[in-house]
């Protein structure tokens, strides 16, 4: 059995991960390697039992290949069908229905559109104008956070204090669809590594310096248990097996701020050598387990079932 890795501008994780899988998998006849793709024919098996995807969000061909690989029996981490359809606003809405604390959030019309839409006002006749900026700020509170409804890497993230700052920031977002969100004035912040949906490792995170901290007593036992439980709830609902879930903790309440990170940062220098070794070990164990025991058909998100929308009464 073979395990394939798709990745981008990563230096430390790929070779360490492949080396560990090859070492541990040898007794099971499992090998791991980088994928090399030159075009994909319909009905062509991928040749891999498991594929770990860390780059298809940036390369459309890779995403198309991965969906076809699932069709032909490969187990892909993370599920490319769900990841393709996902966005942060929907995830916040799912979390709210599941009882996970999230900030008040509004999704906004885009600031600009392709030229063929800009030149044809009838294309946008469903949009109301003007936007009630004061009303939206009254709902989420001031200050507020303006950020993309899908995306990451701290791109286009703005803290705004009033209507003027909000409009100024919004005017610079172009075609990006944005969300306006309640600002959580946190006193603690954690990022949770996810392995296989339920194996959750909360890690102290310094937002201002954007670095991980090795502080094993950062959370109280009670708060740590709630963070783990909420992270498990989100992953089980959304179907992610490799993820980073961020919680901003205010007055003892962990608010799920960001949980659409299905290609999380695994670089040694940024997550610390301690957590890097843990990530390599747990990811290798995960993919070997999926190669040996995972079903050929891909697992699917459970949000419909968990929120009651998948029941007969909801139809």
C-alpha cells in the first residue's frame, strides 16, 4: 500500500513525515512518497490507499485529481468534496446550532465584481442598497473584525472601531466576500491541533507575535476539557481529520474563532520543535491507521445529522 503527499512551500514537515511513515509502515508493507501528477484520465486509479492533501486549495488541478481519486477508492485527508464546499460563515452557523460558542457574525456583499457583472446592473438586482452599516455594527458590537468568509493566513483581516473605519477597510477588499464579526477581547488564546477528528491537542498561542508556546498548564482542567470537547464537536460535524481550531477565551468562555484550517501550518520553526515532533508522529500514525483500517469510500461530514437537518422531521 502507498501513501501519497501533496504539499506546497513546506520545508521541514514533508521529509520528516515521509521518513516516519516509511519507517513505521515497513512492517505493514506501507510506503509513502510525494505524488507526481502529469494529467489524470477518467477511471484511472490513483494507486494510493491514502493521500494527504496540503495544497489543493491553491491548485485547482490538484483538487480535481483528489475528487477523482476518492471516486476510484483512495482515502483523502481532508475530504476534498467538503473542503471545496466549505466556508467560514457556514461553519460559524453550524457551530452555533451545535451549541459551540462563536462570535456574532454577518456575511457581507462583495465590494466589487467581475467587469461583466459591473457593467450589467441587472445582474445584482437582488442586492439592497445602501448597506445599513450602523445596524450591522450594532448587532456585532464595536470594535469589530472584518475578515474573509473563506481564506486564511491573516490576509484582509481588519479591526475596526466605527462606521468610517469599517467602510474604509471594506473598500479595499475588492472581490473578496467578507464577514463582519464580534471582537472577542480575549485573555487567553489557544490553537488546537486535530488528528483524526477527535485527537485534540490544545496549544497556547501568542496572537500578537504569531507563535506557539509550550505551556502545558496554560488552561485549567475544566476549561481544557471544554475546549477539547468543542473542538471534537466541530471536527465531527465538519468532517476534518487534519485541522487547527482556534479559540479566543473571554471571561472563561472559549469562543471558536477559526476552524477552517484543513492545511494547518506544520513547519518546525513556527510550531516549535516540541510540537513538530508530535505532529509528525501523530500524522504518521493517522495515515497508517487509515491505510490499514479506513474504508475505501470517503467519510462524510455529519453536520446535517448533528444539527437535526438530516432527520425525517426536517424534510
